[in-house]
C-alpha cells in the first residue's frame, strides 16, 4: 500500500500540494507506539544520525584527549548553516588535533545561511570546507583518527577504521545490520546505510535512554545530548528547525533533520524515538510532521507550545510579505 498523505499545502481555500510519507515512534525495547506507512522499508537516514556517528569521537577518547568543548561536541552532531561560529568551531577542533581545513574531505560549499554567505562574499573571501554543513562531523572523524593513531587521508572511505567504527555503532544502536547492498555515498562523501524507519526510531529511543547499550555508550549519549541542549545553535543555525525546537525544549528533546525528507528525534523523558521519511524528499513536510508529533507526545508549557506550533502549521507568504497559504498536518497525522 502507498504511504499515507501526512501534510497538505494550501493556497487560499484550496489544497495545492500533498506530501505522503511514513513515520515510526518506538520505545527503547523496539515496541512501536505509533506507525504510519511502511516503516519496514529501508531509507537512507543521511544527516539525521550524526549523533550516532559521533559516538567514536567520545568512545575513542578523542574528545577528552583534545579537550573538546561542549560547543564543539554539538558541532560534531550538526548540519550547520556555515555561520562564523560554526566555521570557527570546526577550525578549533582541527587545530586541537594538529590539523587544518586541508584535512577535511567533505567538500566545499558556501554557507547555507544567506547572510553568512553574503558577508563572506563581501569580505572577498572564498568558501572553504569549514563552511560545509558537515564540517563539524568530519572534524570529529579526524580527531578520532588522530587519537587512534590511524591514517588521516581517506577517512571517508568505508574501509577506514573510523567509518568501520561508525557503521558498527549504527548497527548496534539501531539493531539493524546493514549490508553491502544497503550502502550509498552521502553528500559529504562518507558511507550512508539504508535502515528501516522502525529501526531508526528504536535507535533514537536508545539515544535518549542508553537502554541496552552499556554504561559507556549510555554516558556518551548523555554527554552528546547535554552538549547539544546547551548549544542548540551549533547543531543547525539561525532560524533552523532543530535550533528553534531545541532552544525551546532544551534536554526534553533531541531533534535532527536529515536530507531528503528525513527527520529523527529522541524524547528522553518518555523513552521514545521518532523517525520520519517524506516520500518526495520534502524537508518542509518533515518539519510539519515532527512538530505535530512533538505537540502530540510531549506535555508542553505555554512557552514551549508557542515555539513548536508555528512549525506544525507554517505560514506561506509571497515576496511582498502577504500571507497566501500554509502547511498543515492531514487527518491521518492528526488522528
């Protein structure tokens, strides 16, 4: 059966577009609390799993060896906007490991934050790999490699010890052993493995609880979540959904967007994990789904609700600032 429509886009009185998708909400034992659509079909989680990919940075001892700050640990979990604080933190991580930006193998793109990109251009400078939204994650990989005494060049390759450690962590946390045929290449050149939404939701329940992962890994997740809760700006940037949600909710929720309509979250106090995939890859729809689930699952204060609700029903405006429509959850998602 096709996945249900989860989000509709309206203009004036009429629905203009619809976004179908699937979602899973699971507890740390793998029990499904809520499921819509095909939650067994493997999907590429992309950047949504960076908190799991950051585990080797903690477990290798690299974070302590190089004295990484909480802001830098948050950046290791980030898909940042390339604003100055993001690029500076990535450079700082590399310096602590005795490296510079030339070691990064994530590629170069201009900051996704428009003002940061314009400011960089006005200064006459060029974008570098530090502005890549994955530079924090990659700086963490490089710190891990240096701490283990492993080769720096080629750290993005599947056979490199850092990527083998990342895959092992993914398999263990999600309970799904990815095969060769499940592997693709992410936008930042590292391997990405397709995982069922049900397994991703389980993994994020474990991110929040540490259940079944042993005391060392549970402590690593606790440390990463605390770093992100204290530095939500570092995980995304100005006006971005992850930063908005985690600024409002603090340690109550860890959320992480991924490319192509993926969005995952951990709700530690409820012991639940959330995994979302919008079939057409629309990030705008995934944000509506996530905000709607947070409103449904978490008891929120008035201030928290005021921050989350606009993401569940965002307004669309034209170039003159006139409200012309919006996005809203469908009946399937509401009920």
